[in-house]
C-alpha cells in the first residue's frame, strides 16, 4: 500500500476506545459502557494508591477485556440462543453455585437442555469463556502493550472466591487490574438500572465472592461521587487526558495494524465470516488502483474495507447463522449494523473519514441498500467497496446457501449493475481485480480510465468543473486535473470536442440525464 499523508493526533487509547464500543454491542450494554467502567476502576485505583503506570494498565484492561466477545458468540448461540441477550442478563446473576446452574439451564436451547441437566452447563460456558480470554489476549497483544496488561486480561472471568476462570485462581493471586475490572464492570451495569443504591447493594452482596472485599470497601463510600463525575464527562477524551501515560500517538503503520484487529474482531463473530473483511479490503483496494484512484484513496478504501462490518457485533448470531429466511424484524436488525459501524467510527477525524466510506458499503444506487437508502448519492469509493463486498460475499458459504463459483458470482454482480443497484464502472473494476477478463470499452484506444470516462460523460453533458466535483465527491482542483488529462488523451481542447468524442464512442445517449 502507498502511504497517505500522516494522520495527526490519533492516539492508541482512542483506537482502543473505538474497539471497546464494538465490544459494548456484543455485551448487550449501552455505548461507552467499557469507557464508563474504565473511569470507575481508575477512581477506585486512585483511592487505594495505584501509581500512574498501574492506573494506565487498569485503563487498558478495562477497555480491552471484552474484545473477545465475538470469539464465543457462535458457541454461545448454539447452546443458549441470543448471545447478546444472554450476556446482558448475565450481569444480573452472581454466576456461581446454584444461581449459575439455574441461569444456564433457563437459557439452554431445547437441543442442549438434556445435556446441561447433567452438567449444569459448566462445560459449554467454560469453553466459551476460555475462548474469549484466549482471543482477547491475542487481539490485545497486537496493540503493543505491556506484559502486565496481557496477564491481567487472562483473568477477566476470575472470581475472588476461586469459582471462576482460570480454575483455582482466587484472592490476591488475581492481578489487581483484573479485580478492579470485575467490580467496575458490574457496578456500571447496575448503576444504569438502579442508581447508586443498586450498585452499592450488589457490591456488598458479592463482597468476598465475586469481588475483592477491600475494593468493595473502597468503592462504596465513594460511589455517589464517582457516578456524579461520570455524568459530567463529555467524552472519552477527558478520561484519556486524565492519565498522561495514555497520551501515545500512533503512526500510519500502527493505525493499519489496529484496523486489522478491528477486522478480525468483526469476522470472528461467525465461522462463516472468517477472512471476509481482509478479503474485501484487499479486493476493493486493487479495484481502486485499476480505476486510477490516488494512493491516498486506495489506502482509504482498504482501511474502510477492514472495518466495514464491525457493527456486526450488535446483531446476535441467532440471526447471522440462521439457515432459514429472516423475518422482517431480523432483516431490520441486520440493516442496523451499518449504522453501528458509522457511529463507532465517528471520531477521531481519521476514523470518521474511514467510517464515511465503510458505513456506505451496503448502499445501492437504486435506494435498495442500507442503512440510509442513499440512492445515487453514494460516493465513488463506497461504490467500489460495495461491489467488492458483494462479490466477495457471493463466493463465501452462508448458513442458507453454498458459496458461488467465481464465474457465477461475476454473472450475478453484473446483473446487479444492469439492474441499477451497483455502479457498472465499479463492478468492472472489481471483477478485473478479482481476475476476470476485462470487458472491452469503446474508449480503450484513448487509454481513459473508468474514472476519466465518468468525468468525460459529465463534461459532455454540460457539467462544470465544480459540478463534476460535487457529483463525484472530489475537489474542483482534482476535477480540473482529470479534465486536462482527458482532453490530452482524446486530442481535444473544448467541451464540444469532448462531447463529440463521447458520442462517437457510444458513451452518451439521448436518455442520459443532463448534469448542468
């Protein structure tokens, strides 16, 4: 990949916070649940005398503890049904002993209930938790954080009384950042439901079982002040700014590495999705190169391809892995996953630019896509991403169908272009990038790229430089540069000459819409 201009001011902590928003969806919690938990844990840490470095470790552990939630979704859904609702309700239960057994049996699906009657659900849930911890550690290690963070993340499901995962881990053998996580995470969930009284009541009920007694004793007298402070926080910038240890910016290569973490997080949601985001990113970027895009736009569409499906975490696997037709409400939940993607990527600025493309990859030119049903206003890079995503998905098996052959996928993709759903130019670029023979174009003798052909048609129909820029979502300067190159290639110097060339080569017809 070519390197675009640097992305100034992007901090590693902001990228971790973005990933935590996706994990919040998978937990069935409101946005910024993990960020709020981070603040609570940090304040308790201050109260008990943690050093700034120790508080930074606690920050990373709280933000990243649940990024393995997609890893166990497939197995949880097969045994317990809606994986997101299952996790959300688990916050209400002290998951040990009889209460845990009753909770698991109540959630067990019919096909799994008889087996769970004999095991209390322990093997199924333990396998899921082990998978969660393992994947969390693997993903978090790619953030380049210290060994103390990785160690603590392995104890995300430990309990003070030793009845958690890893088996036998108890008391002060559990790293302090993990013990702070256990308390802060549950306190934020219960405060949302019942305020400070409910949060402190649950803390005292689970004192010495799930939670470190000393941390409970430090938290309860401060609970009202801590949650008052939370209400004053405007955004995560204030949490990050409060810890100098977190003020670490990333370079371009690090940003790419973290975006690949987000891609893998999204695709772990189901075995059917493995490798999808990376594959789409690669295909879209190669299509962007063949379309004559700048190196910056090639990088942008590659990054957008990596993260275009991170909103999948907000849709349960009972929908993603359903082998039969979806109901209207289920289809609507799938349409929402692009909205989730857009909202998670709304900041910082470099992510917002990526998110604008990423969240438009399922839009269609005839308005039949989602989540905005944006119709013909879909920007060019999103058109490339949409075509790449559609082609790549067609070749992948899904619960309700086998994957298509490359030839059949190409045929269906061209059908969607002919029907007005996908941009024909983007479809051709994607198919060439995928290894299919390019279709002969009348302008090939002049050496025009697909983008230059678009510009030529607009100019031929009377569009000014500014109007071309508006329609193609590029700058007027870029539009002017395109026009200069086109005129040089086709040997003309006026709009009228360009129009004549377009007519002679069959690029416009009497039904082409005027663009003046």
